[in-house]
C-alpha cells in the first residue's frame, strides 16, 4: 500500500507519458480549461504519469497525501472507513477532476481511501511543485479556492439528497449522474445510454448508503417501467427524460409544502 501516487522509477526519457486522449480529458475539464495557458503548461510539465490496475490503492486513509492529482483515464473510487469499521463509498471520480489539494496543503492525514476503478492513469503533481506553482502563478490560489468551493457545494447537495429523497430517487439521480460523467457523450435519439462505469450492485449500494437488497429491488422496479436495463455488462438507461421526471417529482415532494 502507498499513501499517494508514486512517480515512475524509470529514467526520465522512459517515464510514461499521457496519450493525446488522456491529455485532452484533463485539458477540456471546465475548471482546468479556465486556468491561464502558462499555468496549464506548467502543471503538465511538473506532473508525473502513473498507470494503475483495477483496485490499486492510490491514497490510504490515515496517511498523508504528497501529491495533488487527477484521473486522466479510467476512474477513481473514494471510500471512507468509519470508526465502527463500516466502509462508505463517497464518490466515483471521472477524468479531469483534480483532488487532494486541501490535504496536501493542510498536511494532515487523509480522511479517505482512493482506489483505481478499472485501468486508470493518473497525473500527479508533487507537494513541492504545487507550492511552487502557487508562488509562480498568483491566479492559481484563487483557482484552488474555486475548486474547493465546488467540492463543498457538491457535498452539501449530496447531504441534502440523503436527508430529503427516498432511495429510489437517489438511485435514479445517481444513475443519471454517472451516465453523464462516464457514459458516451454522443448518443443518437432513441438509443440506449450505457452507464459507462462497471459497478457491481454492492458497489452501487455502497455509493447510495443503502443495502444491496434494497438497491436491487429499486433497480428491478426501474427496469419494469422500461426506464433501464440491468445487463451482465452493465446498466443501460433507456429513458433519460423519464428518469429525470422521477427525480424532479421527489425534489418537489421534498420541498416545504410539497
């Protein structure tokens, strides 16, 4: 196990490089693309590329993080183990999302695990390089604050969903969320939309904070309505508008007076 993504031990000329597709996945993310070109160039220049197999530990809960990193291909699963020993899945993160800046700069032990989900490529910026970037590029500090604000907003919205929405609606919203981030971007009208992320039902249940049995019941209900299909190769969404209508109804019912 290791506490943070380790740079390759190969000589510099033999270290792995990002493919054009991997670099594009990072470069086109909304937050990263808003950075000044010179800052983006330096981040790519100072970053180390590492490739991981499914299940590889990237960050170990309770250990310090030494790198700020993003997924360039594949996915990252973030999980926390409670004091009672329960493992709670927090999120699956798609390419282009940067994580770890608060933990690196704060210098305290990490409060979560991160594992590679599927074959995954990371671009990691070491702590010393991250601090140097903050000194050399004054706009970078404000950009990191914006990144943190976005993360906090997402956390508050997730907490609101848990408090106000039934499991069926939370499952439906999560399926739409995962398909938007991991599924194909161009789907012909009327065609099914693959989820794009291979998840076992217990993994999906962990993400929702529910039992596998309850999640299975709700998946079967959605399937009977013709909204999704659960296949051996993964979940497919057939009616995105119908799924969104379920979420909208739950949101309306959860409002005061709803």
